[in-house]
C-alpha cells in the first residue's frame, strides 16, 4: 500500500496543488494544520472532496480569528472534531504526539525525550508540527516528520511530504511556483502576508534555525 502523508499545509493551496498533481497513492493522509494560513477557504475546497484520512492539528483545535472569519461555523466545528490519530497499514499518523498537539520535536531531539513522549507506542509514527523532515530510530519505535507542504523550514522553497510504501517511509520534495505563491499571499489580505513573504518565500527559512529553535525551547 502507498500512503501519502501531507502535513502542515497551513492554507497554502499553491503548495498543495502541485503535490496533489504529483502524488500516486492508495491513501492520502492529512496530518493536521490544514488551516492557519492565508487561504483557508481555498484549501478546504481542495481537501474536502478528496477521499482522505484526516487528523487534527493545533491549527484545527484552536482556529485563528482569520480562519473563523473565512470559514463557516460548521466547518470550524468539523475541523475541531477531527481525531488526534489515525492508523493506516500499520503506521500511526498524528500531528505532534498521539495524545498532545503541542510538543515539538526536531532532527536534534534526544531519543530519550522522543520515547518519553511516545510512551507505550511502538512501530512507525509519522508526525509533523515542526515543519522539517527527519527520521529517528528509537529501537522498537521509529518517529519521522513528514515535512511541511505549506511552510517548510528546510532552507528551500518547495513543498515537503512523505510517501509511505508498504510501511517504509520515503521523504519527498515537490517544486512550487514561487512567484505565484508570493502574488497570492499578498493578494489574500492575510495579516501576516508581508512577513511571511519576506521570511519564507523571498528567502527560505533555515532548517538549522528551526532545529535550534526547537531544541532551545526544551533545553
């Protein structure tokens, strides 16, 4: 079975569209944080018609005012009702951990901390939340970050996701139209538009800075 794990879209349809065009999978899993960005309406219009598995992220659990302004009450309720986890073909999918939407892990996280956050969990777990890909072997537990489709912290402007084929994960990168992204973010009216363009599209956010930021917060 081929499972495409698409995480942290953050309401960036111009990043999601090329990934959906490229993906060849039996199952699509959206791993949380579909919203929490400039274009929640357009993003849900892309996702809801799909026969996909969805889990909840912190952006769905606590929607921003911008999302509430652009989505209906019923849509907000639907987002908040999504499950914390899903299991597909023996692999567990969740946003941050199986029980909590907020813990942050990075490529530099200690194995003992990872194991503590996934107590009583074994096998392969695919997470997101911290927007950069990694794969950590913790013995009978393997935790990998699928990457972020919409706001990657990878020192590169692209869409990052993961293909899980018969239980084995493979990180993927899909090019996006940067000029369209800049244009559409600015046209959205999103309050963070100019800052996002400057820090994520005109120049990519550093993977090293992302790892350092996560690890400094838990030191």
